[in-house]
C-alpha cells in the first residue's frame, strides 16, 4: 500500500493517509467515469441485497436470490441453470454482490468452474469458489455471455470482493449474463481488443492461466440471443 505523510507544523506528530487503491473505485455506466463512493452527477450506486440465509444451509445459494429474479434453465444450450429477470426493468448501473463462496489460495479452485480470482497486491491472489452451494450465493448460477451483444452484466473487483454491475438495461424475461469488466480484465492482464474498444463493453477472451467462471460455450458461437440488447432507456 502506498502512503504519504502529512506532517503537522507543530511538534513531531504526523498522520499517514493512504492513497486510494485500484479496487476502491466504482464506475458510472452513464458518465463512463470512475468515482469513489458517489458519482458527482448521479449520486451513490444502488447495491441489491441478497435474501438473508445463513451459511451451511444445503440450498443456501438458491435461497439467497433477490426478489424479482428466478433460477431456471438457461437459454444457452447445455449451460444448465441460469438467472432470469422476472420483474421490472433492471436499470443501468445496478450492482449485485458480493459473489460468495469459499475463499482459498488453492490454485485447484480454477477447476471448479465457479471461481473468480481476486487480486490482493502485486503478484498476490486468492480465489472465491462458489462450487459449494451451502457457502455460495445465487451469483454462482449466472452464466457467461457468449458474445458482447448478449452481455448485460460486468464483473469487477471492489474492496477485495467480486461484484456484478448491469451494463445495459435488463428487460423482464431476460437472462442475466456476465463477463469481465475492463478494470477487472486489466488486473488479469487481458488485452483490450478492437471490438471491445468500439462496443464499449467487455472483452470475451478468457485470460490464459487465470481462473474464471465456466462459460459453457465458445466466444465464437453466434446462436440465438438469450435476450436482444436494449437501449439505455429500456425500450
């Protein structure tokens, strides 16, 4: 952690003030700017709380689902279950999380298909593994988007945890589909593609050597969209 000193003029007492870390920042989808705590133009972001369920319950992951969402068969072939919006439009910039599971430094966590990598510092990592349904929350059921047109959630690290943020309005009847946010991808060394630069959405090339959610499909697949992209007004 980088620090600098603010030394008082009288006496020998001084105060150390820590500089903001990379994962202290949030991102405003409307302004397309980073901020700490509150956006100057749009105020603090909205974080959707999970339904409260104690860890250890056999079906905890499904029971933590917030109101208005459901877990049912994914629209992606052979992806198993997925998470769907069943209520009103989910607005741009809505936050879900954190992603819950077992915290481990065991590199075998990458093989579970339910792990996210968390950076703790220079060349220091740990994993949050959502394989165990008694420790995980509903976010383990969110599938990865096959291409940027169907992506509606961005994954990013904030205060040492993984959150999802809506990167477009999610209409009722649409499946929630996630991929790396630019800020999270850069931490993992994912290079920005030309397509990613133009679209303003996330890249879809998994980083080699880093754990990530099992995407249940190749990025090159162009099958029927799980839900057509919406404009910022949700029309």
